[in-house]
């Protein structure tokens, strides 16, 4: 595990209290969509930088359940990936009207001829059932479009602890390449962005997605 101590480590008690508030409101809503809409969620989406690299490394070291390939990276390795032209990096925060989850998802994309390979897809289990998986995929698709990639390739490497994401790519519309491997592909020509209740947040602007 990385030796760095991040602000997220100090905020866990507050986050548990905020989650209790969300649970009360969820019971009062008619359905899941009403609940998600009421949260007023927004996410800052950006490339890794010197401020997020320690947390990104921490997530690769500690995350076991929502981790599609479970590849561990040191801070030095994450820095090298960030500086490399062969990769695209994305980190995601999530915040709603009750509080800030902090940095909750990490994506590392490796460029291949006419495709993007998802080297790393990690997400905090604290934001399950918020539509974050679809939101993240929409952002990956935008990156693929910017470099002219025709498909996105994902891989699920099973471990003793990541069974919860066994059906992840199937549920997002990917097609399995071959029964003999763990690769999944998504044809971007037929892909339509998923609707979510999460807005992209920049310094001064929020754009619904």
C-alpha cells in the first residue's frame, strides 16, 4: 500500500453520516429515478495530476471488489503513465447535495491502433447504484472519439474478490470476443450515450449528461 495519507482518509466518519441521510431520503422517494434526481449529483472529470496521483495509486493498491483487472501501481508508475503519450488517464469525483465522496473512480486507457484498451477501471463501492458506471463509460467513449478509435476493449480478470464485476462489460453492452479469453469489445459506431443523473462539473459550469 502507498504510504501517502490523503484527505479522503480523514473524511470517512463524515461520509458515513452523509450516507445515512441519503438512506432516509431514498426510503421516502417513489422510485430509484426520483431518488437519483433528488441527489443533484455532479462529477469533476480530468486527467491525473500531481494532486490526484497519490490517491490514484492508493486505489490501485487497495481496491479489490470493483477492479476489473486488479493491476497494482506505485505512485512512480502512475506518474510515468500520466506522462506517456501511449495512455489516456481519467479520474472522477462525485458530489451530491449531502456531501463529497472525493475521488471515486480511476480509468487508465491504453491506445491501440484503432481502439482504446481499458487497462484499469476501478470504482469505489460507496457509489454503487448511482449510475456512475454508465457515466464513466460515456466519458471513455468521448476520449475514444477524440482520437478516432473505432472500438473500446475491456478485460475482466477474475480474482477471489472481484466477482461483483463479472458481468460488468456485458451489462454495459460489450460483446465477448471469444469464450477462451476475458476480452470484451464495444463497437462505437452503434453506441449511444447512456442517460444518467450526473452532471459534468468544471470550475464554473455544470453540463447535464
